[in-house]
C-alpha cells in the first residue's frame, strides 16, 4: 500500500464516520473501534487488500506530529498556577500515587511472567502501558450522568500521565539501544539522556512562555485574527519540538512543557489554541488507530501467546485498578466510583505512539515480543472500554 493510498483510506473513513459521529457518542461504537477494525479488515491479517509497513516515513512522521500536538494540548489544559490545586485533588492522587504504583506493579509482574526479557524491556513495557487515554471512552468524559469531579479527574489524569512517563521511557530506550551498558561505563548514552531531559524542558519553557505572551499581546491589541490564534497551537508545538531536537534535547518533552507553561492568561485565547490543537490531534489520532489495525496487529500477532494475553488482561484490570484503589483511599468516594475510575484507564493513543517511537529508535533491535504485548493490550482496551463506556456511565445514581 502506497502512502497516498493510506491517506485516501483515512480521509474516506473520517468523512463516513464523521457523518454519524454525534450518534456514536450515545452508542458503544467509538471512532477508534471503527478505524482499528477497518485497518485489520483490509490488512494482510484478513482480506489482504493493502499493505503498509510500520517503519515507513509516513508512519513515523504522523506518529511524531500526533504525539507533539497531543502533548502540547495536554500540557496547556492545566494552567501552571493551578497545577498545585489539581495535584491536591483526585487527579493528583492518581498521578503521584497511582501512576508510579501502576508502573512498578506492571514491571514486577512482567519480570515474573517474562523472566528472559530483562529489566529494561519489562520496565519499558510497564511504562508504555501506564498512561491512559480518555478518548477511548468519550461517553465517560461527556456524559452528564457521570459526576463532574470524576469526569474531570479521568480527563486530567489522561492529559498529564503521558507526559510524566515519557522521561523514564526514554531512559529505557537509551539503555536498550546501548545494550544495557552500565551507567558508569564509557558509553555516550548517559550524556545523551542528560541533554534530552534538561534541554527539552528548558526550550519548552522558553517557547511556551515567550510564544504565549507574544500571542496574547497581539490578540489584546486586535492585531491577530482568531484563526491564527488557533493555528498558533500547531506552530508553538512544532517550534518547541524542533528547537529542542536541534540542540539535542527531547522534542516531545519540550512540546509538553511548552503547553504546561503556555504564557497565555486570556481564557478566550487559550481556548482557541486548545480547540484547534485538540481537533487536529483527534484527526491524526484516528489515522494512528488505522495504522494499528493495518500494520501493527498483522506484524505482532504471531508473537501473541497465553502469557501475553494474560498480561494484557492484567494490565487493564489488576495492574491499573489496584493502584487506583490504593491512591483513592480516604477520599470519600464510594466503591463504584473507585471501580469506575480504575476501569476507565484505557490504553490508547499514547501507548501506540510510544510504540512507534520505540520502533523508530531501535529499528530491528526493537524487542518484538514486548511490543506485541503493547499492541494486544491496546487492542483489548479499544473494544472493552468502548463497549462498556455508555453502560457503566448510566449506572451512576442521579
């Protein structure tokens, strides 16, 4: 399948699904489910109508662009001066207590179940499967039947956790790329990681603060058209990414920090920036889900076995839900609310994008068995959380 054919297929699917998108919000059929299913159907896994390789430049470009936009918008959804208030509430418990426990528990179970994989591979697996994706359960974040504090908590958690797990994921990738060399060895990867984790946030801060203030100043003087205020989300995200990468910092961290430190106080201007970024991010995300069905599932399905299935199920249940229960202890939430928050930790776009980044960084050395577990977990999540979102949301007492 040529790259332009993949784009045509995506465009047709977006148009057709868009015609019924409002109805899908009240049904158990979500956009990711449709795009993954069509991808699998036309792939070599089923009808063998098309073929697209996960290593192609188009896939890499779309993956990077999608992740940059998502991280920027996710960061911008939280005003830096309000971050303390957010972290003192339920989202803070989920992020500062639940997320680390999830990563640690996932690593320990993977070490037991896959003892031959090595610490860096299993840690990377657990980290990639830690961030959640509220987009897989749109009925949850949009349903008025779900209490507002729970909707906001699920949305804020999914908005911030992908950026929080990125630095340790980069450490795992660098360790695997160096063959697991000792931290005190002569390898250059420690210097590489140091630059990635320091210059990335630095340039993100500079772009977010300076760029945001310039945009707000121009908007307040009525110099800047609202359309270009919207377009600035794309410009700032790409600018932060590109400058950081140019100086050997990590562009993805830079994009997230640029959004988090966005120097815009006007709610109207900030809303325009976020609205455009979210729309473009959703468009690109659907293409990524198509790639999941079209390329990743056929590529990694031969590596699936009983143990990978068990781990994928545990990742969506025990590994996620137990840390949530522990982190929400003493909050006053009832048992069903805790179960609800614990269950709606879908694995989606962030996990897929990190998988594509791993493939791009490690190439043929990427641990295919590890990546197969990520693909299977996301596949389970797309359908399990999509089908259950409407029904479980309706069970809250009004």
